């Protein structure tokens, strides 16, 4: 299942997610601001590449991406460019 929580700045999205993160499942978080309140057992990342590399290796976990703009600008675009280059090499 995938869920998306959107809203304006300071509307409570992160706090809502932190409440959802109380579970027995492994929790993986991208949070470049390194905010507090996430479960101690959570694996936290502020580097998008390290986050992508870790997420690619796990199954059945809860994944939270806080500060999605930072994630998109610094991480996803870079990974997408790498993926496109890799596809071109195979052709």
C-alpha cells in the first residue's frame, strides 16, 4: 500500500507521520532536517543517495520521506539521471 500526505508548510504532516511510525515493522526515514520525534528504532537518512541505496535492499517496511522537495532536488533527479544513462548504455 502507498499513501501520500500533502499539505502546506506547518500543517502537521510530519507529526502525523510520526504517529503512524509506531509499529513493529522496520521504519526508514529520509529527513534532511534531522527532526526529533521519530522512533528510536528507525533508520534515518539525510543523504538521498544513501536513502535510495538502503531502500532498494529492504522489504516490508514503512518508508517516510520528510522534506520531499529536498529529496526530489538532491536525490531523485540524480538517481533518475543515473538510471537513464544506464538504460542508454544497454541499447
